[in-house]
């Protein structure tokens, strides 16, 4: 098992990263032995991974980070870095390597304060590994100020520091940053490849794995959750009933409210799992006594934690809504395929009766307008429109067609 085994359907990207890891290994070896660096190296100090949701951007970045830290003795015999078994690979993949920092956020944005701390760390020399690697899984969530802070570090990196940035598209990253990175584009993995991974790696029943992979159209994370979580399957089933419930304005408003309630429940579930432990840990760290008053001077820290938890709940609700809207888009995409007589595979075969009914009752033009309404709702949410208003407007537009 190599570090690339979790990278599904990305042979071209794997080849490029593997070549860069070999060149990086040669570079470090030459420098340590006082030899000249070979020309034409594929290794560079900053990388930008882009691709649609579920394509494996962060997986590719973490695998590359592990390959850069590989300590396998086979490298001296011509073996490729990234064996997956050595201490460097193993600790990098599980997140305990001292020189690999993985940054992901459960908030709406990454601010200046956090970015400055990253930049400070990036100036340090590797402690135990061959490179200091910073993996930023949500580079698209950098605020403008944070992006400007990061720019300086990317422009003038430390000799052994590598930045691995992940974002959905080039447009989600500041032009000044992306122009200084080597760009890799990942594609949506094939449905069959995702189903195979679920069966082989997660032990999921082949039929259920195929259904989940098809329903999520190659999104590995969502497919795994859909195949293993009964609650996720129930939520998806409820979302796919919405197109049948918008025959009148009352039905539109009720369906919209239920969609918002479901997203809110998801946020509450995450809060129940995380917030209580975080709060208890913070109180203990600040010297609080169970059931007693907090020491003086700790109110600010507790207020900061509460604000962070509130922002996380907001993002969780947005993410849940975005997933529901993606599933609605897939539903109407299947409807359009039926109306046009397309031979493409349907994603939502488990609700074929509903697809046939909507396809017969409407026209391709109306279906396209409905897809546009879902997209408009997603854009409204990105602009911080009140979620209920945005979803209600979408539901009414779905009714009108």
C-alpha cells in the first residue's frame, strides 16, 4: 500500500506528484552531500490543487506531503518515495508528523491571525523530516487580508518549506497567489472506481456501494457517508421528495421550512458532539471548577470560544443546505436526461418513478429553469442571504418552472 492508494481515478496527477517527489528526494540528497542540484527539477515550493468537490484535492495534497517525508531505504535503490509503510509516510498520513501541518477549518473563513501563525511556522527549518510542509485544505476560505499575509510567504519561502494549497477552482484563490504556484487539476473520479474503493477498503456491500457512488456522482466522501449512515440516506430521500411537493405555494413554503430544519438539525448534532467537550476542556484549562464560577479574567476566552462555535454551526448548516441543493440539481439533471432521451447513466435510479413523473409533466425548458433556480439559491446563500428566504424563493421558482 503506497501513499497514493487513496487517490482514486487521478493517474495523471499521481504521475506528476510522484515525479516531483523523486526530484525533491534527489534535491535534498544532493544538498546534504554538497553536490550540485540536477537541472530540470519538477519540484517547486508552492502547489495549488483544484478540482470539483469529492475529487480528492486534500487527499492528493496529504499523499504528496507523505511522499516528501518518506524515509524508506528503497529510495537509495531507485524506489519511488511514498512507500506508505515507513515512519515518515505513516505519521504524515495520520497527522502526527512534526513537519507536516494540515490546516482545515470548520468556520466560514480563515482569518489573518491564523494565517500569520502559519507563516511564522513556515519560516522554521524541518525538525525531523526532510521538508516543512503546510497543507491548507480550504485555501478558498482565506479572507482578503489573510491572502495578502500568505502571499509574502509564498513569494519568499524558506529553503525547505513547501506550501500545498487546495481550492475548488483557480478563481477561488487570489491571482497573486495562484500565479506563484504550480497548478494541478483533479477530475471527478469515475463512479465505478469509487464503488470499488468502498467495497475494497470499507467492506461495504457491492450493491450498496454502487448505489451510493452513482447517487453522489463520484464524490468519495459523500458516497462513503451515504453507504454507511442510515441518517444520511433518510435525509437524501426527504430532499428528493421536494420536487413532488411544490404544486402550490403552501407546499413550497412547507418544503422550504423542512429543508432548513433538516440543515439546522445537522448543525445541532455536530454541536452536541463537539461543543460540550470543547467547552469543558476550555474551562478545565482556565482553572474552572465543575459547577462553580470561572476565575476572573477568563470571560474573554470563553466568549471567543462561543463565537467560534456559533460560526461553526453556521457553516455546518450552509454545508448541509449545499449538499441538499447538489442533490436537487442531480435530480433535475436526470429529469432532463429522460426528456432528451440521453443515454447517460442516471444518478437517482432509486427514485425512478418520481423522475418519470416530473419528466412527463414538464418540458426540457422548464427543467432547465428549475436547475437555474437551484443554482441561484446556492449563489444567494454564498452572498449571505437569509437561508429560509433563499430556499423559499427557490421552491416557488421550482413550482413555476
